[in-house]
C-alpha cells in the first residue's frame, strides 16, 4: 500500500503466462459447452469462470502481493454475497414443500377451553 | 470556578459560511445534530397524529382514513432513515470518536462534509415526495403495492438511496479513522468501547447498505420500465423484494442499536467510576452482533409465504443474535456491582436503557419463535417490540450520550433538575405508550389500522396519553439543552471524572482538539489505577 512509494511490478513473463492460462481456460469453456454433462454443465462453467476471475484479481490486480487486509475485504464481500444468495434460495428452491403432520389425530370430543366456565363446554368440535 | 476557554472550535471561525464549509468533525457533528433534531420533531409530530387518531374508536376522529396510511409511513421513513440510522454515528460518532482516539480529525474530513450534504440532499427528496403525492406503503415499501400505486414512491425511495450513500461514507470514514489515526499508545484494546461499537457499525454500514440501494433501484426500474423482477406474471417474485429489503434492514436494526450500546459502555463506567467488566467480551460481542445480524433476516417474513424450511432455519438462527446482546447486558450489570454510582442524568438514561432494551430484546425472542410469530404477526405486539428496541434502546442511548457529552460539546452544563424531571417523563411516558401496545397486540389488535372496535378503546386511550407525556418530556429536553448552550454554567474539562481522552482537553475543545498530541498511557476505564479530579462544582 502507500507505505512503499514504488508500485509493485511483476516480471513481464508472469503477465504473459497468466494471460495464456486465461486463454486456455476460455478454450476449455468453449469445448465444454459442446458436451452435455447434465447438471455438471453449470458447475464446470462456474468453476472455470471463478478460477479466471481469481487469477485476474490475484495477479493482474495484485491482490496476492498487496496488504492482506485487502484480501480479507475481498473474501468477505464474496462471503456476504454467498449468504444473501444461498439463504434466499433456502426459500425460493423449497417453496411449496409442506411438511406432513404425522401421528397427531384431532380428537373429536376433546375439551375445548371456554372462558365462561371451568368445565369444558363446547365439545361439538364443529364451530370455533 | 470553571471558565469557557476563549479559543475553541466554536469561536475559531464565525458566520454561516464558515459552518457550511467546515471540515472540522466537531462542527459537522453539530450540523448533523441540528438537521436530525429537526427531523426527529417532524417524525414525532407524525407519531402524535397517529396517537390522536387512535385515541378513540370512531373513524376519522382526527385524520382521514386515506391519510392515516401516509402518516404512519412518513413517521416510519423519517424516524428510521433520517433520524435513528444517522443519529448516534453521525452526531456523537463524529464529535466524540476522533477525540476519544486522540486524533485531530477523521481520516477524510472532506468526505465527512460531503456525507452531510448528501444527507440533506436525500432529505430534500423525502420532503419533495411528501408534498407531491406522498407514500402510503409503510416504511418497508413492499412490492407489489409499491410498484403499482400512483404515489411518489420513486422520490421517496431515491431519498433512501441517497441517504444510504451518506451512511456508507460515514461508516467508511470511521473505519479508516480507527485503523489509521489512533494516538500513540492507543492499542486496539485500549480503545474506548464506544469506538469499538462505531467500528462494528461501520462494517455494517459498508456491507449492508449497498443492498438496500440496489433494492430500491430495482423497485424504481420495476415502476418505470416494468422489468418484472418482482412481478409473478413476468416470472418475478414479490417475496424476493422482502428478502433483499430485510437483508439490509435487519442489520440496519444493529446499525441503529450498536452505537447506542457503545454509549452505554461509556456512561456506565464513567458514572459507576469503575473499570468495565469484560472489556474484550463487550468489544468482540459488537463484532459478533454485526456478523450474526446478516443471517437472520427471514424472521421478518414468516407469514410472507417463504418456504417452511427457510422459516425454520431463520427462526433457529435468530436465537443466536440474543447471545452477544445478552453478553453486553450482563457485563454492564456486573460493572455496576460495587461501583460508586452517581445518579446524574446520563446514568438515569442508562438505567432506562437497560430496562427498556432488555424488554425489547426479550420480546424479540418471542417474535423470533416461529409458531408464536405466526399469531403475533402484524399486531401491535410487533409495534411495541420494535419501539422498545429502537426508541427505548437507540433513542434513549442517544439521549444518554447527548447528556453525557453535552458539557464537552458546548462547555456548559444543562439544568440537572429539569433534566431529571424530563428523563422521568420520557421513561414513564414511553412505558405507558408501549406496554399498552404489547397488551393490545396480545389481544389481537392489528397494526396499521386507522380504526378499531370498542374492546380496544381503553388501552388505546391509555397509549395515547402516554405518547403525549413522552412528547412533552422530549420537548422539555430540547428546551433546557438549547438553554444550556447559551446560558448554562461552565462545566469544566471533566465534569463526570471520566478517563477517556476526550475529557483531557478543554470544553469546548480547541479547533485541533488537543493543545499537544495526547498519548494513551492507560486503558480507557482504569479507575483502579488512576485518580481523576472531577470539575463539576455543585
Ligand atoms: Cu430482524
């Protein structure tokens, strides 16, 4: 950070190397898109995209060499985004799942609480 | 006899322009204080209008049925976004934090002034919205109602958007200030606990606020372009709005309460003249609250139609929030044990806070329980719980802080006798208002209704009288505090005999805060090691 005045520079071959890896991953993405792997389609596509994004962040954007606090900020923003999306999906993916009520039968002649007398009065069970 | 120093930040420059262009964190704090107080009384006026309407069962006793929805919406929007969220950080945080850290100013003074201007800009949007159709959605702006009605929803939500940026800038500024500008010797664990709570609040402001910004932008796009993100006929989901909204607004509850908790840690040690019990536990529990507050938002949505699975998870997680809050309360009580307690006004407000916040917190556990919540949803029980936390917690803590630091800000002491009377009025008025509402809620009275049947009449009348007493108490507070600014007795540097750094400089502090840069030689509450002279002469 600002403690050292000269900017951190990596050797050119590192940049070129990372650039080459990114290109290779792009080719893999294109090839993978041709094959149908069922639910793995999205997993593979996202895994490749994440790896590429991390390479850009770590090397092109120098996150790997910078103050570790910056990495913490980066990681926590990913974490909170994950929380937002995953907990929301607890709802949206499982809407309409109704849990069965098992082993509890409503007794027709159960004593229903009545304010006016201490004895259960309304036992018809039909009205409120 | 104490005197006011000739050279201080209030006399350093003169004229309105010097205030509007100031970069001094102390003056910016006062700018915020004036604007927030103004909106507090506007929001309070709306509250009294609600209570006047609900004093008697008949319809349209005081306001038209249609206007009632606007009035409670404006009360909520103003009190939450324009008053409570900025109150403690922007007023007291601005004024006190750099002083407590032994710094000359915040890290980014220009950004600090910019955030006040953003706040005023956003507030003007809110006022514009009130005069051009108003909003009657409730402060939560739920879709699909908010996306379809013909009212000034766009300008009101843009007000929230802009004020959100003001809040983010304030939080960011304080985080950097705490990291970079602590005085020599001021290690992390020698920081006053108020600074810790401002730090945790800053994290919440920076992480959570963008989400409400994005949410209201989506709402505006939905209204303008009909993109359909919240519209089921186009594949959207109205409940999604509630998820996004509460992802911010639950942590926002802690943006509102955490700084207040920080104030209580300061007042309770200064007034009990005793080292805080469990410093690290309180410091870490602030961070613990900040973290867990992100995992529980769904407890506002138990009857929204979200999946049963999500409701169970959120209900379960909600109970974890109670742990760090309880840690704080128990530590404060333990701090009082065998302390030498002075019952000055800040301490009376601190006691009020402990009682009211505990009631508010515990009733929160009722509401966090899934099965109980289904019954109590949308009743006055929720309203009462929320006011116990927000008014009984945040605002009471803010008042404790104002009374505690008032002599530091202006160099003058308010009338203690009036202050104690007002504190009593606020405490009694508040409880009369909202205990009635707990009972109303248990009896099943729904919230947001302009009218009710006669069985609710007695408690509603009671609640209204409480609100008037509360309002009178607050008005009295404003009067004697303003009077003290001009006519109060000079208070001296350290009227309470506290140990944190802000009390080592003169009152009011000089423009650069300290005559010479301070060093922290001891912890903020080492009363067992240090003896200080209190300067309040009776
Ligand atoms: Cu909540």
